[in-house]
C-alpha cells in the first residue's frame, strides 16, 4: 500500500491518495510520504474516503510550507521542548518533595 499523488511535480499543493485499512493507517502513510517530499498534510481537514474497486482509498491535500511557516514551526518546537524540560524538572521536584513528606509520615502498619 503506497501513496500516490495527482500530477505531483514538486509543486506547492498536491492531492494525495492512499489505500489503507482505515483512517489511522492512511494518516500515517500520507504524513510519512509528505515528510519525505518536504510537504505537510493540510491540517484540520478530514481525509476523504472512497471505496474504489472494493478497496478503501483515502485522499488528502498536502502543501509545501513557506520559509515563514517553517520558521514558525521550528520556533514552536523549541518552545515545546523548553516547556517539556521545565515540566520534567518540576515533576522531579514534586516527586522529591512527596518522597520526603512520605518518609516523615509514620508507617500505617508499624507502631
């Protein structure tokens, strides 16, 4: 099962079709294909489903992001990584405090 593109010639906008067992597989295959081509699947648009010759075919639109869009995405990725790091450090701090608090508490089964 592969992804095919209608009249794809390295343009900025292309319709792609994929034979798949269901929407999750189709999304995965189309997103992987788009990634290899430097494209992004159009967000917020549901896959269109067709039954063609007894096969499930899903279609989507992909586009080539502009340099501004790429920069915006890269900036958001950096922000998300920083937030994840902060949250991870905060969780470690919370867990450490919980362990200290629990250690101070009398054990319910010991006198």
